[in-house]
C-alpha cells in the first residue's frame, strides 16, 4: 500500500479521535422526573454557587453547582413561574397570571405586585434597559402552555419598583416570546403570529420597528459573543423539528428534535436543549453539530452555564442534570 495513503489514513483517524474527545462529556442525573412532578420552566443563576429552578404551580428550588437541591419555601400562590431575573439584590419572579414577585436577597423580604389590567396575561420574559427600566413581554396565559387562544401579545415598560406597567407595543394576533439586549444596547423582541416570527428592535423601549423575519417560532433570542442567534421550532408543533439560526443566515435544522427551547454559549460552541429530551453541541465556526441523548424522554426547557466546562439543564417533571463537557 502506498505510504502516502497510509499517512493520510492515520491522520484522518487521528482527527476523528480528536473530534470525538472534544465532544466527550459526562451526565450527572440530579432528578429523573416523572409526570406526577411539577415541571421546571426556567433556571437562573443567583450567585456563584447557587441556581434557582422554577416552574409549574409555583415550584421553586435552589440547586448548587454540585447538584444538591433544596426547596426555597417562598409562597408563590400556586402560580406558574415563567422567568426569574436577578438585578443587584432584587430577584424578579414572573408568573403566568398578572403578577410579579420581588424578593430581596439580602433582607429576604418577598413582595407581590398584582396587575388587574393584565388579567389572564402572562409575563413571559423581561430585560433591563440601559436607563434601569424593565421591559416585560408576554400575552394570553394559556399560550405559554401550548393552548390555541388569541395571543393578545404585548411589550410593557415599568421600573424596578414595579409601578403599573405601561404597554408600549401590542398585537391581538401575536405572542411575544423573548426579549434580548444586544451588544450595542438595542433591545430585540420575538413576536410570533402562529406561522412566522417578526423580530422587532428598539433603542428607547418605546418605538419599535422591524429588525428581521424568521420562519417558524423563535422561542429565545440570545447572543454568541456579539452575534444575534435564535432558537425555536418550525411552527406550533413543539414535538416536531427544531432550529438554530444566526441572524441573516440560513437556519440549522434538526429533524425530530422538537422545539429548541433555550441555549448557551460555552467554549466556542452553542449548547441548545430541546423538546425531545436531548441537547445539541453546535459549532458555528465548523458548521458542525452533535446530538446528545439524555437519560430522559421529557422536554428540557432551560440551560445555565456553571463553569467553563459544566452546564445545568432542567425540564419537565423536575428533571435536572449536570453535564461536564471536559470528560
């Protein structure tokens, strides 16, 4: 056999082994959930070694970076928690029925603000503006759980004292799923009409204009370095196909993965979690992706980075995992 062929073959095998090593990981199960358990919808870093997992019927647990889970025992009135955001010492807890809780991490005081004018509306996402205002988004409560209702989507503005939010954008036929501040301090919003997504942009929180159109449902907007990236699904069938898309580029499509609910950048990769109980290592620079099955068939709804090599994943039925990418 020609020596040059052998050299090339050995080099190819070496590269494959190197690629395999770069994808290696270990998965630690914190809780392999069941349908009787409430679901975690959101995961938020609260401190260097503390994460809060929150969701269905007001479930709210603390998880440390080693995977120890403890209940927080804060009275959430049985409301579904959809989002948690920490701003300085205040933790804002958004619910699916016209209420927001505010917990001071130092004083341990919990207050609840109910907004009757948002009755039957959920607060799905929030972002802090450059002038310390809070933008909120959402729509009809049942939409957040997959019900087919008139969306009545909105974007509203308030402050950190949670004065009555003022609606700055609304549409009866679009739900607003995600808000994200860009590297140049603009804010993007993903609005979905049941078929396609229109990304809106604002510089002041009050005036909104079209930024980009994306086919399908964009569930989350995020940044990879300063580049905008979207994840979601091809429509309202969350169990079918998912996608990841960098702005102005073609989407990376994942058949039978289900909706891509959330994503994080780590070590030059994008890690996305899906409806089908899987996560995906996506390497934009090499246009490659790897599918990793978890020991569950339940949806994984959210992901947070623990360290340079570790991730925490949570989802349906209190499902929770820690993934170590360095092993």
